[in-house]
C-alpha cells in the first residue's frame, strides 16, 4: 500500500530517503520515472542513498502503476515518488485509491510561474494538477512532515 505519494523534482534525497520513510513506517521506496529508469548512474546513486532495510524500486511510470496494483505491493508500506504532476496523473488514472498527493517541490525555470517558494508551475503542471483535482485527488503542498499543509487549489 502507498503511505505517501509525493511529487518532488529531486526524487530521492535526504528527506525522501531518511525522514519520510521513518515518519511513515515505509519499508519500500518506489521511484516512477521514465528517464531515471534508463540512467545507470542515477540508479546507482539512488541505491547508495537508500537506507538499510528499505527496498528500492526504480521503474518507468507505467511499470510502477502495474506494480502498485500487484499483490506484492499490497504487503509493502510504500513511499511513491514522481517528479511531475503529469507522472502523478499517469499513475493515478491507472491506480485506484491514491487519493492523497503531496505536491512538495516543483523546480523553477523559464516559462514557470512561482506559486510558492517550493512550487513553480508550467502550464503543463497546472493542467495535470487540475486533472488530478477532477479525479477528486486531495492535493496538498508541504515539504516536510511537520509543515503546514496547504491545498494546491490555493495556488492554481
């Protein structure tokens, strides 16, 4: 079962490797990303960053959706990480029951609008966040487990 479904452009880093799994009692981290799943260097770095006792699965988005619907996933306590609202939508449209998404960190850059200090939206990001909201997904923005949870609709 998925305990935390997080959109974070950094994917695996100190908070997502150390803080969130302990806070949520996770025994597995699933990184759903088409590009990272083909990048042996990033896979190797993420494996080194994964704490002992936590299983790591890095796979393309469609494979992650398949896995999350499997019996194997039901016996796990999973932290699910994607780097974009589009990938979150791709998973959520296939996997029922993922009704809460932590929209934590979206990278800034050209063509993006700053919605908060941690969220920078492109037009595509906003489009997919709205599609997730149409699926009745509870979209909340918070970076750490103890942060105040802000409804993403406040930023759209």
